C-alpha cells in the first residue's frame, strides 16, 4: 500500500509518502513541505498548495491519501488556514478518484508512539525509527505527514474489516418497525 500523508497548513503543508503493509517494515519514498509566503493573497496560497500536492501525486502515484482531520484550536485564523489546506488536499485526491482517510492528531500519535498525547519530538523520533531514517525529518510538519501515512497503513486493514462487518450486519438485521404513538405494538 502506498500512502501520501498530508499535514495541512497554509504556510507549511507537510507531505510524505510511505509504502508497505501492516506488520512489515515500511519504506519512506519521499518527504517534504509545500511552502507558501505568509504575506501572499489567500487565493494564491491555496493554488500553491494545490500545485504542490498535485506534483507529489504525479511523482509518487499513491493509492491512498491520509489527511490530518482538522480539530478545534484556540486560534481561529490558524484553524481556518489548516481547514482550507485540508480541503485542497482532499479535492486533489478526489479529483483523481483516490480514497481519502482523515485521522485525528491523537489517532496518529497513538498509532505511531503508543500514546495519543505524545509530543512532536516523540512523533519525530518514532517516525525516524519506524522508517529507519538517519535523522528525524525537518520541519515537524514533514514528520507529521509521514506519521499520517504510517497511521493509515496500520489502521486501514482494521477499519476496512469493521466497515465490512457493519455493512454485513446492516443487511442481515431486519428494519425496525416504527409504532405510532398511542398505539400498542
């Protein structure tokens, strides 16, 4: 499985490609950051993020795209930029028919380090170890993108089995008949 992980951001959008399957050693195929100038027009910044992600999709041909799920932050301006960059990543993948998975920061941290409360240094250290790298990827956005890809590779098989089981269960359970109020069943 080849996954492009995207740690969305308007100034720095982390991107990383990891290949492998759960239970086997993983391989990093690329890591980087799509940067935009903070003083540029919002539209130009979003186009730059789109162009950067499209280049990564063209170059690495992932089968899946894993994007960090935007969560509420105290700084509304920051969360808006993150949400906008996230939407661009989802759009780029969807345009190509690639499945997109959203993972929360705590899911990613728990998958990679064993703790949903791990700090950036711990995530970077585990990404370095898991991918057998000489040093942690810099900046942290790049390491976070790789962590997203790793998380998806490890979680996708279990998530797929759960979705299949739920679909099977939904087909086998008869629909619940609604009884109007005031009438015995």
